[in-house]
C-alpha cells in the first residue's frame, strides 16, 4: 500500500480492467459449489490403481519424482487427445521428446540452454518438440510445498504451450499472452480432473484446487516485472484469473485470450522498481487507520453511516480474529498486534505475514459488513461471505481507479490478497461470524467479480 499526498504522490496504477467487461459466463455462483461442482475434501493427486504412463523419458533416474511427472504428462495428453479434436477440429499429436534432468549436476544442452543450474520446467516447439523438467530441485520443492497437485499444475501449463504450438500460435505473440493462455488451458484440464474424468488423478475442489492456485502464486512474476516486459508470465492475481477462466469456460475460451484482453484486465501495470520504496504501512499507526477509513468511505459513498475503526478496550473487540464487525454499535474492532503480524512480510530467516495489503483487506472486509447491513442484507451465511469478498474486491479496485484516494495499490498488493484468501481463516471471504467460504477458488472468484465491477451494486446483484 502507498499513501498519497504531497510527500507520497505517485503515478496511479491505471487498471483498465475495472471498467472494461471481460468475456466470460455471467453467473450467480452457488456458495456451496465451485462453478457448479460441489465443494469436496479428501486426498488430491494420483489415483490408486492409475493406469501406467508408458512414456519414454530421456535422462530419467526412475525415481518417484519422474514417475509423478511422467504420469502427469500422460494424463494431460490424454485430456488433449479428446479435447483438441472436439474443440478445435484437429488431432492431438503427443510431444515427441520428454526430458528429465537434475539442475544440480552437469547435463545436456536443450533448446539452446544447458540444464546445469536450470531450475525450471519448460516446453520447446520445433521438430522434435520437447517438454523438460528439473527433477533435482524444482519438482521436489513443488511437491514438498503443495503436494503432487503442484507438479501436475506446472506440467499441465507446459503442455498448454504444446497445444498452442499445434494450433499455430504465432511465434511473435507476446510472451504474456502465451503464458496466460497456458494457465487458462491448465484450468480447463483441472476442470476435467475435478469432474472425475481422469483415470489417473483426482483433485478436490476445496484444498486440492487451493494447492493448484498456490502453485501459481509460488511461480508468479516478481513485483519488479510488468505485464509487457519481455518474458513476463503474470503476477499471481492475473495467473489465477486465467486459470479460473479456463476452469469455468473451457479451452475454446482460452484460445481467445489476446493482447487486448490482457491489457484491459492486467493488474501488473507498474514495476516495484519505479515505486517509492516506501515500507509496508502498519495499521498500528493512527494515520494509516484514518487513511484506510477514508478510502472505504469514499469507495462506498458513506458519511454519517460509516462504521468507526476502533482499537483497544471498546464495545467491539475481536477475540483472536484480526478484526470484527459489531452490528449493534456499527464499529469495526481492530486486533492491532495480529494486523501488524499479517501486514509484516517475511524476511530471510525470519517468519512474518503477507504484507500490508493483506492486513488492510482484512479490515476492509469487516467494513463491508456495515455496507451490507445498511442495504438490508443478511450478514451470516455463505452468500454473505461471497458478497463480502466481492465488495472487498470493489474497494481494492478504487485504490487504483479513483482520482483522489488516500491510499494506492502497490505492485504485489493483489498477490497478497490471493495468498490471504487461500489461507484457511481468510476474512476477505467470510461472513460476520468469520466463517469463510470453504473453497479458495470461490473466494478469489468473488473478489475478482468485485474488482472488475464499475459499481459496488454489482455485488448485491451477483450475490443477492
């Protein structure tokens, strides 16, 4: 977050996506579902008794990581063998060469680069085309961080590039378009898995999809990279958006992602290297609290009915939670130590939270309960949690689009929102009791609905 004013005036992050409608399905989501699928729990990853992959992998050591990666490639290709002719009218030709390597050891040169030190997974078009992965560091780190779903996510993305190659996507197409199409194709594949159609893998729509989205967060561009930079893949918010488009609308929609769409909805417009370098704002500062309250009043056009933000002994004290809304007194109580913890990003060797925007959004979500109360909405239940996420997303959009606000989004802020919403106890998508939507996918989708809205009333229409 950045304060505006004489000492902190900076160029606004102009996010055209706030006012430009993006093609997709108009929907009223069932709060107990993920795009029509029930919210499920249980194990995610390879199915017991899955069919053997039977694929030749150059350089394989025959270990568990390569077995998982090979099974993933086989399953994603199984999906495209059916979907490519069905959707695009052409047969899917399998990738000719699969390569496993250990980035910690000397290795072969592939696609013009040596594999030693190359902690990556990648696709190269041409004859032969290649999908390669680092079994030494990258895939083990992904598996250990988020489980086998993470490996499946990364390889589904790389095979999304193989699909582009087969569809004849022009080599001069900007990297960001290719990458977001591949993220979208990944989402389309995961819908097939979530529907139970994969013979080899299973994924729950609760924690399983959270793991896939968290993988995109882990491999996002750094805050220094803008969407139009050479080699840009997208920040976490935009990559997750592309994945959700594919999961919701299918592969034909993915193929229509182009430069104009990405320019319209990208939230990766400004590099952190051009920002002020101002440290994260702390909510134990009275000035920060006043600026946050002012931005919320402005977003929702509230004056006399605006709730007060209170800290310390009051009638509205959160018990363990970072913040709480008290409907009787129309107050938002602040747990300042917890908000400071959430708002302090981790440093090497020192644990921390996520960053200031995550903390500010927690408070904003409780403020929106006052907005909902004034409009006559119920404040408890999953629909209220959806509406809360939507309104919090709308508030976030005003920090980049409004002409005169006391706070501005900084590069990386929306990625903090994604990470916070994927946490188990997210308040951004929670009702007045702090009960969050069970699926992180649904939380992020509702937030995006609000972020892309030109008017806060869209949230009441979408989540009545």
